[in-house]
């Protein structure tokens, strides 16, 4: 087995997966704004150059400053933040991604460099340049931004639908995987939408335009909302290429996932309806507050959407290849023999306050196998979820945890470790009392372990493939 990676960090009551997810949502939103913003500016530059708009030019430089500020500062910070949290929380996953796609990632970074260089040049020299040069810089900026989406999209969609890669291991099969194109087109449209909505906020925020000029700018920006009409089709396409179990999560199998998908669809539909009826058909004026509200809705839709995308991948971080808790499916049977903590030399936090070695072992098992999705006293807290369960109920359910809810990976440890986990959770539930004894120290040891082994074998007999 690969060594357990260090550093193994913990964010207390904030579930680890949620920390990555939360940061990811902000990052995706700003990155999409950066891409769509580039497209909007190319369009506005063209409107200005061809005499189709007399106001576009005046609006552009302000919009661009805002774009640069948001995308370079917030985008770069959250981007680095993503790396920083992923290497702490899921080093095996990020390691696998880097292993598999390092060259593509390097290519992505060259496009990012192009984006930054073109963007900065425009920021610094844009106002004094000729129209043609301005357009050229903006196109370069947009190409850089969009292609960084292109590359990263292949890697992210591969996590969810690795497709033929699981058999062939071929880089390009993994990259151009079944959900590559629906996600790419969907994200491009989302980028245009965000850019248009932000433009509408900014048009209102800039004091120097009169009402007619604002209306004109808003009408131009609303053109970028037209592709939104294709979103439902793309959503259906994406659902169609999902593996069957994932699709079931969002179509009723998991209440949370289903609800989040419905909310994402509902909120997007509201934005789409307003855009279509109000802005495109009736060419209505939109004030700053309404535009801000639509932006907030777009953020919420992004958040729900990303949540669903991350969620439907469970119990994997890379489907069929790596479980969310960094255990490889093919390793489960072996770990049930040798134990999951054997290769984990790192001490657990607060070990001194734990009454027995068994509880310490349980804490380590929890850290290794459950803590990516559960906490001990915060979001999705395991002691909380199993409050009122007696020891017997915990034993059977923890042993068969992937049957209890198929979005959890199978338990991958020995009967001793399973019992330690049960005891650790029970000890937490009983207020971390100092008087605690080892449940396997007495004469019950052999029958208890035999029972646990039986549960484990029933859930998935050692040596077989785990569904
Ligand atoms: C991939 C993420 C993930 C991992 C890893 C994971 N769980 Fe869960 N678990 C969940 C989610 C999500 C829920 C659902 C919570 C809810 O229904 O509100 C859940 C619920 C549970 C429940 C309550 C189920 C019920 O029906 O009430 C138990 C018990 C549980 N998990 C035990 C464990 C144990 C033990 C481990 C480690 C061996 C573990 N889980 C690892 C995601 C995970």
C-alpha cells in the first residue's frame, strides 16, 4: 500500500469535504466570471469599433478593472487556496490527478500565463492603444481564460466519468471522457451569464451614464444571456452520461442531492425566465438592485450545481479508482486483513486525553476512513448521526456502512479496528468520560470479534469486488 500522506489536517467542526467544496464554489464562480468577462469585452470592443455603440468604449475600461481585480486577486487566491486545502485534506486524490495529468496541467498553466499577461497588458496600456490592438489583447486574454477552463474541465470531469480510462489508462480517453463536452459547454454558457449579470450591476453602479446609455449597455449585455436557453438540454445530456448509480442519487436516491439539483435547476430557470422575458423580449431596463439579486441567484445556482457535481461522485473522488477516503477499491480486502492504521504512523490529535489505546485506535480509524465526510461534533457529525444507537447497532451498521448508504465507501479495516471505531464514537457520545474500559479486554473478546468478522463478510466477503 502507498504510505499515508502527510500532512493530515483537520478543520474541526467544518467537514473536510465541505472546506474544499466551499472554496471551490467561490473559485469556480470567479473563474467563470473571468472567462465570460473576456468574451463580453471582446463583444463590446467590437461594438465600439464598428460604430454599433457609442457607450461601450466608456464602459469597458471600468469593467475590465473590476474583472482584473476580481479574477486576478480573488481567483488567484482561491485557486492557490484550493491546492493548499486539497493537499492537506485529500493528498492521495490530488496526487493521483497530478500523476495522471501533469503535462496537461502544465499546458493549462501556460494558458493561465497568457491570460494574466494579456490581461495585465490591457489593464496597463489598454486606454492608449489602437482599437485593433485592444481587440487583439482582449481576444488573447479570452483565449487564455477559456482554454484554462478547457484543460481543467477535462481533469474535473474525468474524476466523475473516467469512462474508458479505467480500462486503458489512456490519457486522452480520460481527458475526453463522457462528461467532458456537456460540462465544457455548460460552463462556457454559465460564464457568459455571470459576465452579463455583473455587467448589469456595474452599469448601474457607474454614476456617469445617463438612463439611455445604461439601457443601451444593458441591452447589449443581455445578448450574452441568450445561450442560457440551451442549459436544460445540456443538463439532460450531462445526466445521461452519468453512471447509473450517480444519476440515481440526484433523481431521488439521495434526498440532499436531489434537493440541491432541483434548487440549482429552479434558480437557473428563474434567471433564465427573467432574462428571456424581461431583458431579451421586452428589452426592459434593469436596476442595480435587481441585477445584484440576479447575480446572487447565479452564485447560488453555481453553489448548488457544484455541490451536486461533487456529491454525485461519492463514494469516489475518482470513480472506480479511489474512494473519497483515499482507499483504493482493490485494497479493501487486504486492509481488512492487515488493518487500515498499519501504514499510518501519525499520532492523532488529543490522544493524551483518550482513556484507552482502543479509543486512540478508534480515533485513528475515524480519521482515516470517515473524517473526509464526517466530523465528531460539527457538520455531518458521526456521534450526532448515531445518537441513540446502542453498541450493537453501531457494530452492524459501521461494518456494512456501504450498504447502509451506498454513497459511503466500504469499511476497510479489521474487526479490531471496527470495534475501536464503535468504542471511540460511543466514548464521544458519552461525554468523553475518563472511566472507560477496553471492550475487547474481557472474555467476550473472541465472540465479539467473530460477530464483527461475520458482519464484515456479509457486507462484502473479503476478496470480492466491492459494489
Ligand atoms: C464519501 C463520504 C462519506 C464517508 C467516507 C463516510 N460517510 Fe457516513 N455518511 C455520509 C453521508 C453524506 C451521510 C448522510 C448524512 C445524512 O443523511 O444526513 C452519512 C451517514 C452516515 C451514517 C448515518 C446513516 C443513517 O442512515 O442514519 C452513519 C452511521 C455513517 N455515515 C457512518 C460512517 C462511518 C462509520 C464511516 C467511516 C467508516 C463513514 N460513514 C464514512 C458520507 C460519508
